C-alpha cells in the first residue's frame, strides 16, 4: 500500500531504451512524489527539480500539480492533441488528477459514450478521457481501456493514488521510496 511510504519516486516511463539507441532515451516520462507527513504536500520547486532531470525524455512540455499530500510532475513528448494535451490533467472540479504515458486506442469511442452521459471535455486528449471514465465507473474504468499505457490517477477527495498499466505490460511503472519529499531525486 502506498501509505506505507512517507515519500516515493514514481516513474511511469520505465520502458527499455529503443533498439539501436545508445543514449538510453526512453519515451514520454512522468514522475510523482508524495508525502503523508505534510498537509501542504510536496513543494512545487522539488517537483520541478525532479522534472528537470528527465527533460530529455519529454522535451515538448512540462506540467506540475501539487496538492495536499501529493506532487505530480510531467515531461511530455507530444503525440495526440499536440496543443491541448498538457498533463497532468484534471476533471472539471479539480478533484481528480491523471498522468498518462502511452496511448489509449479506444478513447474516441469512450469519449463519445461519456459525452452522451453528460461529461464535458476541455481537450481532445486521450488522457482527459481517463478522469471522466473514473468519475463514471470508479476503479473499474481501467478495464475499459485498450492501448499501451501506464497511468497514475490521484483522487484528492479520497486521498488515494491509483496506478494502472496495460494488460500486456508494454508500458510499465516503477516506484521506490525516498527519504523525504525535500530530498533529491533518486538515481
């Protein structure tokens, strides 16, 4: 259970380097740190420093969300919705935050279904589909996804972090504890 760690480093892009690449480059990258000991969460400057260590893995955009008990950082390699796919992304009221590494192949069908149920989308990103799917189906939402992905979803109301990956394991994640939220990023 995640609450056993005071702080942790989460890497959603721990896929091996592409064949033939000698620089160790990985595809799009995200990370998160959490602290259960401070109500204000992880300082934004700490998350930004963590993001700076992986800028080569996501050169197109940086996103940061810091809330009570959590800090999400994201470096983006733009593939879908080049102008509107900024991450982390939230639902309308800011209760849910999500980061996605990979691609949801069936997001157009899921989006259409969710719109017919009254959900409103702010982007054309496959990532935004995940928060609305979670609102509709809870933790069962991940069973409806088809694609290659690693996902971190933060429910601020429940103070719960959910991690999911595709069934085949094409996109994976790794997590390891760190001494404190103010410490440096682990190697």
